[in-house]
């Protein structure tokens, strides 16, 4: 977090209303920060959705900003640049406590900061609040000194906009949303299995509402899980707007009984991961590998294990599109957190599933009975699991030290690592570009990604065969996510090996992609 004074423009002069008292005004501006943060949902992953509003003492908005994508300017910097001189003696409203607090926070003249919720990550929680207070700023965390309905609603908006981060921080699975479209009689497919265009694909104003809504949901979540009958539907599982954020595609299949020709095997624009039972169709696995598709095997394929695996690979959120059997298994496993149900004004019937309408003999969705003069459209949306409460009191630094003197707030066990940046934003650890880094002898060695190098360096210098084997495994895997999973898993199971010299602070030499 860095409040630095840059180029400025006149304030937006968007007054919220003079009848608001101080706490109500704080709540209103924090809700506005949360609304701004939601504009970039899906683009900031794995970072939080972050918004900032700067308001003058007279209640006028001087500047606004939100983190557009990882590697772009922070929200508070954008807000300060927009507000300029109007930021002096103003208040900055943030939907979430920042994860860091570097730089000169007082250069812009901000004197007060209001935070919607504290950072849900344990190693970051409270750090920015303490740092800002130590520099003389007045810092308030919404709801910690006063409770009211309007404050609770503002806090809820902050929880909702970063629900994936909060759920992931409190569980060992990514935040998962189950999305499906069904007919009025509760069918997600015809008796034959045909399921295309329940909500219709015609380009009319009415049907466009379904189309746009689905785009937004796909765009908000990092990955897609799908078990379509590929022979019938052959989906692409890409964001329908084209370009921009493209979620990775994940296919769960126990038997790997899938066709060789499918849109999902085209990885020219977006990657595909196939998750299957160990030993299933080895020949087909080789074919998928030749197409550039990653295959992951499990001894027993169940949603909980699969989601824990993708949690370890660093995925923040998952959008599920699947059949009723897998959906029930996922819900029973406790890995589904939210549901989006699109109800189409159609009736198709069928006796093979519970339905208010019996079998009508239809085998194609084109035969479905469309309703006319529709006056009501319903999209049901709700959480299966409530967002974890972040309000419990966390022991202070002194209290923690009193309980366990070996824990000190002044020594971090987190390894710092230099990250390079490309002209379009962040060249993150997970960017799929190779780098060259010097080894102990001074020779440059090629690594598949920054994350490969980062994870391997945790075990460099450890005189143990397991550490050496882990380094070689990290080198051999293709994806940075898999490298992260191997490194993190080894740290968890063999903490005694994590005493390496750590990642070098040298700047990596970036190689051209491809």
C-alpha cells in the first residue's frame, strides 16, 4: 500500500449526501470501494479484489481506483493520482486491508484510513493497520468500534467481493461455484442427454441476458470444471466474449472415455487439464500429452481430493459445470460454496429424474415447449456455505509471544523473492515463460518458470537425497502450478528440509516465450 502524490485532476465531486452521519458515511464509501473492487474480479487472481475511494472532509469524492490486474498500479495509487491536491487531509476508504504497506504513505496528505475488513490471510492480518497507525495515520476498521445495520451491510459487501480469498484462507479447497441452467420442470438435459442451449442461443434482447450473465460468471472464476458428454455437446469452455481473461479448463473423468477430436484439446488459446483415475487409458493419455493437454492421475477420484490438489497448486476459485451425479458428490464433499441456477422458460419432461412433468417423448432440446409472453426471469443465486466470520479477536503480538516465546513478529519465515515485470503488468511466478538463473558454479541454468526456480531453491544446499529428488521433480514438471504443488507438499511433509539457502536475489534473465 503506497499513498504517493502523482499527477492529479479535479475531484469527481460525487457527494453521497449531507444527511449521513460519520459512521454511515464511512459505510457508504466502503461499499463504494467494494463495488469498484468487483470490476476486476477474475483478473487480479491470486491477489484480492481491491478498491479505494478518497473523500474530502466535506464528503466529496476526490479520487477512485481499483486494482485492474496483477502487476498494475495499486488501487490507492490510482485514487491518489485522480485526486491530486484534493487528497490532502482527506480520508481513504478501502474494502480490504492491504497485504503490504511499503512506501511513503503520507506524501499524498491522507490523514485517515477506513478499512472494510482485515486481511483474511493470517500472516498479513493486521500488519498494514499497525504500520499505518505507527506512521501517525488515524485508522478505523469498519464495525470494530460500532455495530449497526448499515455498517454490517457494508462489511458484507467487502466479504462478498473477496469471498474466494476468504474461503480459501479458511479451508484447504478453492472457492467453488456450481452453475447450471435448467428448465421450469427442473431438467438440465433431455432424456437422450442432449443439453445444448437450455437457455437458448438466439441473439435477442431477452436471451442476451442469459448470455451476458454466463459470461460474467465464467470471467470471475479462475478455472472451469466440466464433465459434459463431449460427443453430444463438444464445448469450448472459454469466456464467450473472446479475449481478456481466459480461465483454465479442467475435465474430470474416471474412465477417460473421451473422443480424440474435441474443442477442449485445442490449447492454442487456453490450457486444459484432464483429471482421471490412475492407469486409465494410457494410450489416450499419451495422445493428450502430444496435444499439449496436461493429465493428472488420482488413485481414487473424488471431488475433495481433487479440490485439495488444485488448492495446493495455488488456484483461488473454480466454476463447476457438471451433471447431477458429480454435483451431488461435490456438494456432499463440502467443496461447493455457492450456486448459480438459471431457470429457462421451457418444459421438457422426462421420467428418469424427479420432475413435475412426466415423459413427453422429447429427445432434442429443439422440441422443448417454449413459453411465450414471458414476464419474469429468475436467476437463483446463493451460498451453500456461509462466508467465514473474520471478526474473532486475534491475539496481539505481545499475547502471542507470551504464549510461545519462540514466535517473534520481527522475524518472518516467508522467503522473499525478486519478481520481474513485463510491459503489460506482472511477470508473476506463474507466468509460463522460461528464465535463466546462475547455479553454484556461475553457469546459467534454464528453468521453465519463475515458480519452478522459486520452489526448487527452497531445498538447494540441503544434504538429503529427498531434497535432491524434490529439486529434480520440480525441474521435470511442465506447469508452474505443479512445481508449486510439489514444493509446498514437500515443505509440509518434510519441514526439516526447508533449510536451504532460499531463492537468489539475482535478477533472472527472461527468455523469449516459445
